[in-house]
């Protein structure tokens, strides 16, 4: 197998083992276990907590002491082993620590997988800028494939989603040991200070007004990044609890499925499915995870549009477009439903690609082209820390509290109010960013890969 296909397989599995449960763990915690928003918010916050320290620590290990592919393999195997314990857990406090341990092993593998890919491609004289993006896209495809498998196997509301991820993670861990060697680069010298080794030197960027506003805005918007991952699938699944949709689901189980089984001709089956009343609404609720996967499919499209938008509008306007897209993402969910409002749910999923990619990738490019080369990697780590670390942690914890306090009643969750509050929050962040982030677009500078002008 060629290097390209070996890296494609690694990236596919890297995100498959996350996509198997990331979108549906909310359905598992709320619907299968009946836990509160605060309890689930705490469990989900472990992704952010582990992102605060593990990537830096494993980076030091890979730089100084151990081959990156071996460290990667060990972490994946440990992650898989921990996930096997999830079905045995019936207490939210215990699951918090189990998922936290799993995330301690998994989160650093995201950056390690990139480092391994870059290293192997460089050693094989490949153009990373040209070759890596088509390889990385397979990670998103793996994430989508895992979501579909979890949904189609009926695992989105039970612990089987973690078993699927566990087997794949261990397989990936074993596979990692067969990859070309990626020995330590010794990029950290013996004379480097502890602060330099942890990448904390990049914090001096907060002394620059523009960078400070950028990072603080990234943190606040980071609070919104994981909200649809946390609650999106549960939101769609919860329509089943409304009488209008409960009756549809009962008819689906008692009339639609038995009748469908009796029809032998394939085309007659298709005609029956298409002509069955409200079949689309039923399928949306039953296969909510597949509907949510439209968001990831959208990502693969908007990635290709980023160069055009950056060249045409500049980094500030692209970031504002991203933030407005987040407002639309949440607002459309607030007013959508599986029947006459289905178009809003689907449009929200399409908008997600712009919201997520324009923020993460454009933000990363801004950091890459506006920081000194001596702290560029640390600055990227700081951007990740502010968004997926502090931002995601605060978003997870505060959203869980707010949902429990203001949007949960004996009848269930007020999803309209939940999504509307998220939309208002994103709108406030957008306005503040537009006012305080001072930046003038210079198309000529952009041609030279310089986004700071």
C-alpha cells in the first residue's frame, strides 16, 4: 500500500473512532440514562479539559524521547481499552472520570496524527500543502461513516456506540506500529526553559491588542463550537416525545414496518416508502444522526471555498461571516422541526460547514501568518487552547447549567429557547468582534501569504 493510502487509512480511523459517539453521547446521556444537562455538560467538558494540557505534554514526549507513531499507537490502544468500560457505568459522576481518562488518551492523538502525516510526507519528498488536505478530508469522511453506522445499527441511544469506537481504536493503535518511523526531532534543546517547552512563551501575544482581541474572541466563540455536537442529535430525537410525532412513530412501528416486510417486489417497496404519509418526518427522527452528518459533509465543501473568501474579503470579514453563520446555525434549529420546518434543520446543517471551517481554518491561517516563526507552533497551540480548551470548557459547563435552570421542565426541554439563547449569544460575540477587532484587508499582502495587513 502506498504512503498516501496508508495515511488516508490512519486519518479515516482517527476521526471514525470519535464520530462513533461524539454526536450521539448526548442522546445516550439524556434519553437512555435520564441524566441532567449539568451532568452531561460536565461529562462533555472533559474534551476541553484534556485539551488544556495533554497535547503539550505528548508533544514534548514525541519531540524528546519516543517515536511519534509508537506514542500514537499506545495512546489509541489505551483510549480503546477505556471505552470498553463505558457500558458498565451507570452513574454520571463515574462516567465523567471514565470519559475524562479516554479524552486524556484521545485528544493529543489529533495533533499527533497531523505531525506523523507531515513527517512521513516530508521524508517521501511530498508537497505537504498540496498532498495533505486531500488526505485529511478522509478524516471527515471517517467521522461521517461512524455516525451512519452508529445510527443504522440502532446504537445512538445505547452504549454500543462506545464499543464500535473501542474496537476501531485498538485496530488503529496496532496499525500505527506498522507506519514508517517518526523519531524524535530534538526540537527542544536542553537549555530550553520549562515555559518554552510547554509553549507558554506564546502568551506574550496577549500584549498585542489585535492578537489579544482575536484570542479572546476565539475563546468566546469556542464556547459555541461544541454546542451542536453536544445537543444536536438529542434535539432532533426529542421530537419523538411530542404527541404529533409520537403517533407517527407508533404508526411507523405498527403499520409501516410490518407492511413493508410483506412486500416482496423491490420497486413496490420503494413506491410504498415514498407514498407513505409523513415518511420524511419519521425518517428524520429515527435517523437523526444521519441528518446531523450533513454538517460534516458540508465541511468538506466549504474548506475549498476558504482561499477565495480570504482573497476577496480578508480575515476580519471571513471571521465575521463565520460568526454570522453560527447565529444562523442556532437560529434555524430554534425554528426548525421534522415536518414543515425540515428545510431549516437541513439548511442549518449546511451552514455549519461555513461556521466551523471559516472560523477554525481561517483563524489558524491568521495565526500562522501573523506570528514570529520562533513561536508559531506555540501560537497555534494557544489558538487551540483558547477555542477547544477554555472556550469549549466554559461552553459545556455553562450551557448545561443554563439548560437545567431555565429551559427544562417536567414536560422536557424547551429546545426553541435553548437554540435561540445560543443564537443571541453568538450574535453578541459577532458584534463585539466587529467593533473591537481592528483590521484592514490588503489583497496584495494576501498574495504573499501575509494576513496581518
